[in-house]
C-alpha cells in the first residue's frame, strides 16, 4: 500500500471522528475546550487535504500551510486541555511558536531548501506541544481524572516517540532521508499507521473525557441533592394519577416513622395519614391538579406518624405528562418536615400577642418608621395608644406619614423638622418635645424618642415611642412658677440660698446669691476651697470656724461675714448653714442662706458715727461752757490766758495753736498762750506777719506749699492752719491760731473751722470784758 493511500485512509478516519465530535458538540452538553478540540481536529483534516496533492499546488500552500495547520491542531489540542480544566491561557508564547514555525519552514523551503530540516522542525515543534499536553494531563489532574486521560497520554506518547524516531533517522542518515529511508515502504507505512492510530485515540480520548466529566458532574449533583434532601429532612415522591401507583423514597418513609419498604403508599390511601381538619383543603387542591387547573402546587398540612404524633409537612410538586385533554397523568414532588417552623410560628404568634397586649397596656405609643433612600417617610407600624395621643386613625397614618405632621402645633413644627433632619443625616437617636392638638381635644405635650437601624439596602428603620408629658409639663410650669416666686421673694428679702456637696466640692447658688456677690450667673459658683476669694481674711476665718462643727458634729451655725465683690465693693451678710445627711445619717454636705445686710450695716455705721459726733459735740460744748464760765471769773489777763490755753488743749484734740495779744499802742504782737505741738511760733511778731490781722478776717491755709501763708512761724508749717482775728468794735484784741493735724480729712477740717470760729467768739467776749474791767 503506497503512502498516498494511507494518507487518504488517515484523512477519512480523522474526518469521520471529527464529524462525530462536531455532532456531539452541537447535540450534547460539552465543557469549555471541547469546541477547541473539534476545531483542531478539522485543522488536521484540512492539513492532510492540502498535503496529498502537493505536486499540483505551490509549496507555500501544500508544505508551509499544510504543516502549520497540523501544528496548529497540536496548539488547539493544548489550548482545549487547559480550557477543559479551567486553567489560565497565555497567548504570547503560542504566537511566538507559530511565527517561528512558519519562518523556519519558509526559510528551509525558499531560501535554503532542505526537506530534512523541515521534517526536523515538524518533529521538534510537534513533540514540544505533545509533551506540554502530557504535562497538563499528568500534573493538572482534576477530580474526574479517568481512563480517557490515560488513553490520551499513551496516544500522545506514541506520537512523541514517532516524531523522535523520525528526527533521529533523518540525522543518522546524514540528510539522505529522501533517498534511503523513504524507500523503505514498510517503515513509512508503519509510521503513517502509528500516526493515524494515535490521532484517532487522541480524538476518542477527547470524547471519553467529556463523557466522563458529565458522569462525574451527574454523580456530584446527585450526591449534593441527596445531602440537601437529607439535611433538609425532605422526602420525594412520584405518582401515576391514572393507576394510583406511587413511588416514595426512603426519606419520605422515615418522615412518617417507618422503615424503608414497611408501608406501601398510593394516591388513594395517602389521605388516611392526613389530619381530618386538613383533608378537605388538600382534596380541593388535588382536584385542581387532576383537572389540569394547576401545574405547580404547594400545601401545608399534618400527617400522622407511626407513633401517632402529628407532623407538619410542606408538600410541593408539579404535574406533567398531559393527555390530549390537558389533564396530567403523573405528578412528582417533595415532602418537607416543617414541624419546627410551625412551632416557631406558633411561638411567634404567641409572643406577638403578648407584645401587642403589652403595647396596649403601657402608657406610651409605639411606632416603626421607615425612611427609604429617597427620604420619603413611611410608617410601618403604629400602636393604638399612638393613634389616641395624636387623634389619628391607623390607616391614615400608614398611608401618609405627613398626616402625623399635621397634628403638631404650628409653633413647634420647625423644631420637629430640624430635629428630624439632624437625626436622619447623622443617624443618631431622635429626641423631641413639643405640643400637639387633635380636633376637639385639649393641647397635649408629647415627647418622641426613636433609635435608628440601617438596613442593607440603605433604608433606615426608626423604632420609637411617643409619651404624653402633659402632666409633667404642667408640673414643670408650676415648679417654675414657684421658683420664680421664690426668687422674687429672695430678691425682695435679699436672701440667697446655697448648697455644698462635700465629696465633689460643688457649690450651688441661687440667682439672688449671684446678685449679692455681684457674679455672673452663667459661671459656676466658686468651690468651698475658693471661698477665701469672696470674703475678707477675718470673715474667712470665722466661716471656717463655724463650718467645722457643722461638718464634724452636725451643728447649725450663723455668722456675720464681710465679702468683696469682683469690682472691689465690700458688703456684709448673715450666713446660716445646716448639715445634709445621707441614708446612714452621715454628713454629706451643707446648705443654708445668705442674707444681704449691707444696707443695714451702713445704716448702723452711720448711726454709730452720728452718735460719736453728737458725743464729741456735747463734749466740746461742755468744755466751751466751762471755758466761758472760767473766763468770766478771771480777774486778770494772765488768768484768762491760762484758762484759754487749758481749754484749747481739750477742745482742739490732735491740733496745736496759740493766742497772740497786741501790745498797747505798739505794732508788735506777743504769744500769750499755746497748746499742742504746732510749728514754733515767733514769740513776738508784727501785724503784717499775719494775713488775718492785716485783712481783719479769718485766713485759712489748706496747703502751705501753694496757698498764701503767714510769716509768724519760727519755721515752715507742714499742715493746714487757721488764723482768726479777735476784733471787737473795730478794735483788734488778739489772734487765735490753730494748726490742724495732717491726717484730718476735708470734712474734719471744715468741722475744725466751725469750732475755731465758735471758740474765737468766746475768747473775744472774755477779752473785751477784761478790757472793760481794767478800764
């Protein structure tokens, strides 16, 4: 048999198997990569078709393209193996192999024709891809690896061996293969037959691999189904409606408490196991299925187990195999144990009933509000109390959430919207208090609280309560009114209250106490440790001494304290305090009042000063009267001068001065009496030395450094002084000089001036009388 005949036989065999693969690809389920194998198989067919008539066509078509198509079938076989195993594919090196293969073939065909070199290139490239496929089959073995992989490995190994032998014979013959080896027809026939057999086995292995994987997947799917049915405690059944013949699996029988094969179930006797209360709806559903009105059916009912207990089951199935009238002949379905679910539903219903009863009994309204991503509010649940508080109907609220908004007092809607917007944007708890008024009802004060819960789709659920706080608000209003009255009473009485917690050293003041101390009510009151900043040092010591027995022994106290305001103004108060006890009668703090007595203290001080002034005035008047009496009894001037000096010492306390008398018909004046520690006077001075004598009126020097002063001093005076001329009927009898103490105030100096004038009048009268007596 010649080579062309064998090639034609190879072509027919490969074409036949390729058509079989194509039919399988189009008519049966195949996996990724199978289509690539089909394409590679047809590539071999086209390559052989181009190679057989190689004498009649150009070499690029019959040699280069034909051999590349055969080589491409190897690459497609490799690619299909990777795809079949879901492996990653790289195109780079395949492109490089294709380009290099075509380049070498073109070189050894046109540039340097060499059949041996071309055959060597074919052997090397084919063997490389075949070894790569073998590596994929042996290394990247999936779970469904079977005999088809082994068959393909063996077939590819034979092809590698054939390519190796052919390349070895070429190089052993020294390139004379076309003349010597080809002449050995049996050898060529054996090679072609080997290639044909191996290629057919490779194609057959592809078909077997797809079939084995289908079988593996079916087995896995069956195992998964069995596991799912076992895990879900689900039994399956199939029934022929016309004959009543029924098939139930082992799980179906175990659901009823029977061993496999222990009972025989039919369409007719199945109702014997169904609870009497559930038979009627089940028969109605069965009639609809038999009439063809329903294709799929689902029912929940109770069935009796072998031990007599009742089991809740979910029966799901469908009808099929319909006759010419549309009525089904057979049904199939599953039976699932839902007893636990039914028990959970019953428990849930009972829990919901208790919850609803609780919600009805508690004095608050309950609601669930959904806020979708589009921010459109929607109530999902509102309790009866919720509707009562707002004077709304449940259907209206569930239909339109804005219906609730209309029940809010117009003055409070802005605060409600603001609080709602803040809570929605930040997903923080919602808190709001405001007024509502339902038609025909009194105004209510409400407090609304809710907590957010974000759902996976972005919506938020707000579970909240609404509380009627009308009574609390009324109590707060009454309390505020009482506090206002108390604060007003404290303001009028100038009484402030305080409280001190010892553990935290926290002091609380009333508004009036802030006013008394002149401090900002928005700033926390000073602590007990900071009280020295409020009181003077003496008052602080008195406060500490009074508070210690109260803390140690629980004794109340009362103490007068002088305080200093921040602006430096001082004041007085009466501080009263008493202990506060805990449950164990331990002193935990003090509380008390502070009564502002600053005005009272000032009045008392004014009265005291007035009393002192009166007493001093009386003393002066007594001394002045005494002086007048003594002067009237004086016989000589010297006696009068002594009386004046003695009396002036008592009248002008803390002051000094002198009495000067003019000589007869002489311009000199002599000091005849003095008192105190005034600046030394000249014992004799001229009339011009004293401005009072020169002017004939009282002369006052308040500031010796700036005012016009007299010169009858032995030194320079440093304090204010007064000079009073003693003139009677235009006759100058003498001079009364008084120097004031430098510590005297302006008010005291004015008082001194009045006294000096009064004394001068008495002295003038006495001197005038003496002058008349001497005459």
